[in-house]
């Protein structure tokens, strides 16, 4: 889920104001935060975390530093630390952008009640289409985690995910991929193939849809062949 992190437009104003209140060098802290964002976008999450934590330690009220720190923890698979930081971001800002990431961290911790309540909050926050799509994916996957694969499929299907789109965007093929994955879990191999095929046609190699197409159904076919052999 991690993508490029762009520092919010208002971050300079925030850091300058907080630095003045805490008698810190705002230019230095802004530089550290900018470097942390660049490192994050290059996949150097540990290095990014080291810098973002320096800024957060100096400016505990900085939403930008806390958000980036939480995203680094998430990218490193440190779910509890990610939840600690991102929950505060979600609680103290009106921007719903990090709700799906927080949902996924709770999902990793198997706290499905939190995932559900955050999805309800996301739905009522008028999120951008990309953010809503990510939240829908996480919630559908969390339902599947709990054995409710059919419910996860219905959630994605009801959102019109299977409709043909002339110029699909990233959010479209990410949802197609999620739907294909759930179809495969449900044993609907033909539908899973169709979803992975359309993803492979549009994702520019971002996902492993081509690999999924190569292997999908093999285990099922092997089981069928084994069963046929035993019958004879």
C-alpha cells in the first residue's frame, strides 16, 4: 500500500510555528523532514524513520513528522508502532488519507473491530476516490481473513469494480487485483483469471498479476488429477 509520500503544503508553516515555540532551528528540521520523505520514496524506510523520529522528538505536535514516522513503521511491518502514530494522526486531523493504512495495520494485528469502525469512519468522511478504494480493499481483505470471502467479494462487486473502464487508473486495477485474489480464495478460478488478466493489461508491471495468471488453478488441477488417479 505504501506509495510516494509528499510533504503536505502546510508543513513549512507548521514546522516554523512549532520550532519557534520550542526554540528550534526550523530550517534544519524542515531539511531533515524533506530528506526523510525522499528516503521513504526510495524505499529506505529505516533511514527515513531515523530522520523523521528526530523531527518528531523535537516537535511532538508535528502532524507531518508523526505521519511519516507512522508510515515508516508500517512499511517496516512494525504494526503496533505504526498504529500508535497513525491513530493519533487520524484522530487529530480531518484528512482521511491515512485511514486505509491504519486499517491495514490493525488488520495485521487481527483487530478486525477496529478495521470495521475505521471503514465506517472513512465512508462518512467524503474521501477522495483513491483513498476510498484503498479502504475498500483493506476491508474486503479483512472480511476474507475472517472466513467471509463471499462478503468481501460482494463489497467489491457492489462498488462496480467489475465494470469496464475506458481509461483505468491505479485504484481500478488495485481493486481488480483484490477481487481476483478473493475469487481465487473462493475457488472461482475462471473469474479470478479474468481479473488478473485485466490487471496485467493495465498495471505496467506493478503487481504480480502475470505470475498469478501463470500459477492460478495449478494446485486445484493437481488435486483433481490426483483424485482421478486414485479413482482408477
